[in-house]
């Protein structure tokens, strides 16, 4: 039975996990740790955690006695925590993460976790978020209706893993188990490419117009939606770019070529083809 | 005093103009014409128009006695109507349009309209719409809070023009007068580029995945928003691409180069620069 949870990283996702657990009826203790004392204090004040670890070392001490440890920090920091936790956790304990890329995490987990006498690691990825982060934006309902992806190391879930998946189901999420490499490839298309695209467009507009009043006055929903993700923080996306470089580069190159094709056909019937394919894509959704 | 209005093209924008006029208290007669008898019937049924012209010829007859004629068809069709109407309209009458590009329309208007004994042409562009068209989606409130751009031929508005601008103000729109070339350049950035980008991304995904279930299952708000405009109809955008080719091609090329730069810097500190510029752009909005 899960009685004690430690959330490492109490930003938007971490604090929302705490709130969602409470809202789903979890009555055990939730401890939290964040490098930023502001984020940590905000998470406590919102009721996402019961207690704050006083330091990284204190968090590692709590980790020894936690049933479930949720790593809700950027991907490279997740990998650091996986290394730090491996020697001090053991059988019966579950470590899980919410990182945006999964292949490197899954490979590291296979080295450090699982097997006799060792803690289990369940790589996870809730497809939820906002363009701005921080505990202040956390919500108990953030995962309601969202997809929570897993790239498990073993096909036989332990009792702790089953229980954790059960809680996540109570958040109103759907879930899907995938191969980690496939996960990273699909996420490059549906998440990382839209992000990079939006960042590139917003950066280009900033360089071209700076604070030209016309852009604000004339830009409507089309501009707002296609640049919304431009507000996303580098701190998180650096790690995504670092740990999924090849798939992201492949999708970017494909889009560059597609835009070139479209540009060269603005006055030819090929443009109709592009619109018809795009219409078809949207009709499926 | 405006007593009789003819709306040519009773799709989403044309029918919404009719509904907005009624909702703002216009008590005169509104006639409509559309190539599609379905669109025309829908507009009448919704109360956007009082009467349907029986044919294009009948619409031209009504045009002779209308105070204001609103051309709400794609840009190339607007130019056709401008040619057809010029010989049969005269002093005191106002012709206006809602086309997405303005330079070619303004240049044609300068040839055909204005001056002694001739009707006045006021090129206009409401920045409102939906990703799907059609009278059935028309709303009296479509222009509420939107920007209505004008690229007038003369700085001295006639009485009819003042009255028409007054009605548009009653729709809850803001308005801005601009140079037509500048209009087309800015719209290439804030409207046409987001459209082409969204079309290219949706077409690429359709080609790459067709109906792969994973894309629907995993794709979230990021994918939905960046491909939403992919549903837009070719029929309208063909004319935009045809009449604003150079500005659109310029913005597409700039974006292609920006994406290449980003792709080549996924693992360098240049990526931080891009995110910071994008963050700055969003903070201004």
C-alpha cells in the first residue's frame, strides 16, 4: 500500500500530481523538494505537498522511506536523480518520472533499476502542461482527459506499479504503453516539432518587428495560436532537444522541405494538393 | 441614408455582415446573392438577408439601386465583380469588399471607381473568420472585438462611406486605415504565413502517418492548435496566394531559414537565444 510519496520538482507538473492525488482521495503523506524555495513554498501553500524537504540531502533521506518517488524535473535532472537514488532505494519502492523524452531514461533505468532487491523504475510521460510553468499554475484537474504514456522496462507490473497506475487512472487520464524509441519519434512529431516551430516563428517575428504596434493590432487568433508555445521555457526544452536531437532534427528538416515546396508552388495546382492533404488530416481529428 | 444593401457572397463573412447589421439595428432591406444556392438559402433562413437574387444578372439589377454593395467572395471573384459593377453603378453608391489582400483590389478600384459621377469603392478587410466557412457558421457577433482594416483611395470619406464605417463600429470592431502594400506585407506575416505553415504541417503529417492511431491518441493541444488552420479551404487561399505571392514567399523563406538555424543548433547555446526571443515576443502580447 502506497503511504508515502516524494515529489522531486514541485513545478507545474509535480505540484499538479500532488493536488491530483489529494483530489483522488490519497490520504498518505506527500513530501516535496524543489531547487527553487519559491516553487516549494508555493506547492506547500496550495496543498500539493504536506512537507518540504529542507535540502537535496534531506530529500534523499526521505527517498529512503518513500513508497513512490515522482521525478518531475527536466530530463537531464531526472537522469541525475536516477543516479543519486539508485544506491539508496530498494525492493518494494517505485521510482517514476514525467520526462518528455523516454529513450535515454529507459536505457539508464535498465542499468540502475529492476531485478532482485532493487527498486522498480517506471518511465512515464503525462501529455499535459501549459505554456508557462510553475507551481502557481498547478491544478488537480491538469491530467483530466489527458494521455499518460509509459515505456515500462518489464511487461509484468509489480504491485507498487499497479497501484501507481491505478491512482493515475483516478486523475481521469487515459494511458498507453509504448516502446521508448517509438515514443520519442512520435513525440518529436506531435509535440517537439510544434514547439520548435512556434519558437522559430515567434523569434523571427520578434527579430523582424520588435514592438511594432501593427503586429499586435492586426494579429488575430491565427498568430496567437501558432506562437502560443513561444512562451515555453528554454530550461525544459533544452533537455528535450539534448535527449531527442535526431528525431527532432528529422522532423524539422521534413517541414523545411515541405515549406519550400509550398513556397515554390504558391501559384500552381500543387497548392491545392497541399490544402487537400491538410483538410484530410484535420477531418480525421 | 443607407436603405438598401446588397451582399454578394453569403458565406461565413457575408452572412455575418447581414446578421451584424440587423443586430446593430439596421432596418433597411438586405438582398443577397451567392453562386451556391445552398449558401444563399441558408443565409436567408438565418435572417442574414431579406431576399435572394435569382441569378447573377438579377443581382446586377439589384446593384443598380443598392446604396451599399458588399463584396464578400474570394479576392479574384471580388475583382470580377468590380469589373461587372463599374459600368452600372454611379454617384452616391458605395462598393466595399472584405478581401484578404488589398493591393490588387486597391489598384483596380483606382481605375474603375471614384471621381465625378462614379460610385466610391472602399477596400476593407475584417480580421475575423473561422477555419471552416459557410453561412451556417455565420454569427452576428463575428466581428465583435475584431479589427476591420481599410485601405481607402481618398483621405476624404464621402457621406456613404462615413455611414458604412459607422455601422461597422456598431459591430464592436476596431478599425485602422493603412497603405494597401503595407497591409499585404503585414498580413503575410500575421495571417498568411501562419496559414501556410499550418497547412504544410498538417499535409506533412497526413503524408507521414495517414490514419495512424498513435497520432490521434498522443497529440494534444500543441498539435491541435498548430494544425487547426489546416482545415481552411483552398478556394479562398488560392486567391490570397495568387494576389500576394511575393510577400508570402518572402515570409516563408525567412521561416525556412529560421527553422534550419534552429535545427543546426539543437545542442548549442544558440537554442537559448531563440527561446528568449520567442519568450520576449509573447510577453509583448
